[in-house]
């Protein structure tokens, strides 16, 4: 088997690209203790989307609510 035959397989069989809206282009790192990570890991163990998607949804919802409150407070 040639080098090309060994490694072209992985290149050609990758998953399809996500649409622009779903393409994640940066990371958010959150320092936490081992115990805190274990709690999150347990909570997301049966989540088909995975830990990152679960945390992302919660963080984005909280940020949107906080931004809306800040905006409403500024308009008073």
C-alpha cells in the first residue's frame, strides 16, 4: 500500500462542511476545577450534541438575557 493510499482515505472521507451559520471559528476556554468539570460531564453524558453544544446554549442564553437587561436599563 502506498503512502497516498494510506492517507488520502482520511482526506477524502471527512465530514461535510457545516453551513456558515454553524461554522465555529473561535474557542472560549473556561477554567474550572476537576469537580466542576465532573458535574458538567455527568450532566451532558447522554446529550447527543455533546458537552460543548450544551454549555454553548446555556452561556449564549444567559449572555443574551444580560445584554437585554443592560439595554433596557440604559433606555430608562
